[in-house]
């Protein structure tokens, strides 16, 4: 079966709408990019569309050089009218981590600053990476995670690693295994898991014969095959397991959560200025 | 068999000694404590002794109130003559994370600041938590980690979580499972692992029948049973697996690495001031 993520999406949408209506100021999200490729441009357009839907201001800054990225991030970090900063990736010719640490952690709505990542280890999820949080939200809406065996395939800083920290938090308490290209006998591990999170970026990596009956499979992959977008999980897997669809699954929740983070940033700013 | 950690200890000791001899200034480590209990006092004494051995200055600051801890950490963070700050834990009546973020990340030689923890997710191990790093050093001296199944029992911010991030780094590439009190069928997992890291703080948690023949078992536990210090791993486990001893195993390397971090802090400070 495919998992219906509409209820999760609606809940988050309503939550954002209600919180924005309580704000006196209009939230503002900015994207910083450099030499954007086609897929980056299309992603930014979709962000812009979602921002508009929530009446969140949205502005794109295109850097003219690697040095200019640093300057932009510094200026936007100090600009009181900006509440969230999104840095596109990959960035050609740029040391990504050096760029990321220029972002004020209080505006790091994508949760990529090391400070915010480290906070996850302490159970503080102010700004978790949006994709990792989307997976948590979907899981929490359909199952009780505690004591379940969860396997994450993919060890990226945007998904795999932060998600592991989040699944380990005491109120969730999954047993977590992280796999990757060097993993031996992946099938043995996925077959013994109640929850499989496929975040490797490889079409058809997970197939029906690799998962346990009635397990939950979260498909994080976005792969282009024959001009069509497909995930990391084969179609037939849904015959025995509950699988999130691609497109319109994790990705949809991810974009909503980015908006939610911008609203949270405004709320925290207002709270701190009232102190 | 028990693993002989002397070669690892000697290598690190020689490395520290040689690097200190190249410095024009004497490194200084300070400990900040509040209402220290007996075990904290004994730990500080052992730190002091090791510091003396390396000719590292060592000073203990005992806070008179929770507020005073914050003040001390702030002052010491700004003091140019201080190169490493160690905050004892647990701290009674204090929000530990609020205290930790007062420490300048450049002097966070214990690797507990969220910034330094988050950096581990990016593969940057400037100041990893000393115990987690000790486990890595011991493992790298006796085996090739790549592709091995490693299970960590214990999800603490000082050991389990940072160690998972470190074992996943591309040059190591273990497949990592993190277990804890809510884990079902721990034995199934440990029996299928090439490397078992017991960091739960529970005497005899790991026994001979739970591990694979010829596996490597790293014992991080320090438990007091009948006035004797024992680890998390039962004695008989060493009959079929290679086990690190307690005491004198991981703990010994941990203290050495704290010293190494103080030296590194001085080196980085000098390098930055020459820029």
C-alpha cells in the first residue's frame, strides 16, 4: 500500500496558517544561490510558490562570486527583516561548510549549521534538517516508533545522520542502523527492520524481496529515470509494505516544514525581543 | 583475549610530548566544577596528575553558585592564557546545555559544545568527545573498520551519538547500529556484529553468549561492584572475543586525548594569530 500523507500535510498546513495569522509582521525567507543549475532553479520556483501560498515574503539572491556568497550570508544574517536563510546546494567552487557557518544559527531554517546539528544530539530540535523532520512527522502520524528497528540507507548530513539522532531521542527510542555503499548484506538488515528509510539516491535500491511484510518504508529518493521522477523504492515493494509515494511524499512535507521553520524563527525573535 | 592498549597509549603519549616540545608557551587546561562529588574529585585529581606529567598547567575553579558557573566559563573563554576548558558533569541544579554553550568552541577540548558535535556530522573532528575518539584510536590500531558491522550500546551525547557519526565517516565506513534500553533482542544484534561497543554503564551487560567468535569488544563501562571497578562486559567474553580491559583501557586513552586536545588548541591559536 502507499501511505496517504495528506493528513500529515494538512495538519502542518493548518498549524502554519494559524500561527502566521497571530503574527504582526510578515515572515521573510531568502534564498542564496550561486550558478544555479536547472534543478536548483526549479526547486527555488517551487519554494517561491509555497511561500506565496502562506503569504511569506520570498526573495532570491544570486551571488556573483564565491566571495560574494559569504558577504550575502553575513549581511542577511544581520538584517532584522530576514527570518530564514536558505543556501542552495551543491555550490560549485565553494567550501560548503565554510559558507554554512556564515549563517546566523537563529535563521538557519534548513538546519544545516553545525550548531543546530549538534543540538539534535542533545534532543533540541529547534531547526532540524527539514527532510529528516518530515520523515519523523510521517512516522509519528502512522506508528509508535519506540523499540522499533529502523534502518536508514544513506549517511548524508542532510538526512541520514540527523535522522539517526532524532530517531534516538528518548521520546522516540528506535533502535537505529545506518547503512551506506560500504554496507555488507544490506538485505539482511532491511529484512529485519520494522522501518526502512531509503535515502541513498539510487532508483530501485529497495525491492519487495528486501523488506519485511507490513513494514513501513519511507522513500526519500528523487531520481530521474527516463525523464520521470522515481524514488529509491521499487513499485512492487508497496505490495507487502506501506510505502510513501514519490513524488508527493516526503518532499511535500519537507517544503511545508521549511515554511514552519520560518514562522518559528519569527516567533522566537519576537519572544526574545520581549525579554 | 584482552586487547593490549599500551601501543596505542605510547603512540599518543609520544605524539603529545613531541608537539609540546615544539611550543613556545606552556599549555593550560582549566576545570570548572560545582559541588563536586567524590568521583568528580577523584577524576579531577587524575587529570591534574596527567597534566603534570606533560607539563601542562592545570587549575581547578569551583563555582559558588549556578550563576557563577556561567560567569567563570565566560571569563575563561576570553582569557588568552587558557587553552582548554573542562566542565565537570553531572552538574547539580544547572541546565548543562546552557552552561556548555558558554564555552568558546575553540577551547572546548572535551568536544561537548553543540558546534563541535555538529562538526562531526561534516567529518570535521577538531574536538571530538575524548571517549568516542579513544574508541576510534583503539579500533584503528587493531582492525580495518570499513564495511564492518559495529553496534554501539548506549546513546549518550558523550559517547554513543558522536561515536556513531565518527564511525560513519567515509574513511571509516562502518555500518553502525545504536542500541539502548528500549532495544528489542539486543543479543541478535550483538551476535551479528564484528565490533561491539558497550557504553551503557551496566555491569555484565555483555556476556560470552552474546558475541560472535573473534569479534572486537570495546568496554566503555565504569561500574562499581563490591567496591571494585568493572566494565559493561563480563570476564568470560574475553574467551572468544578481543576485549579492552577495565580499568586501564578506553579510560586511559581518553585522558591522554584530553591532553592532546589542549595541545591542539594551542597550536590552532598560534596558527590563527600568525595569519
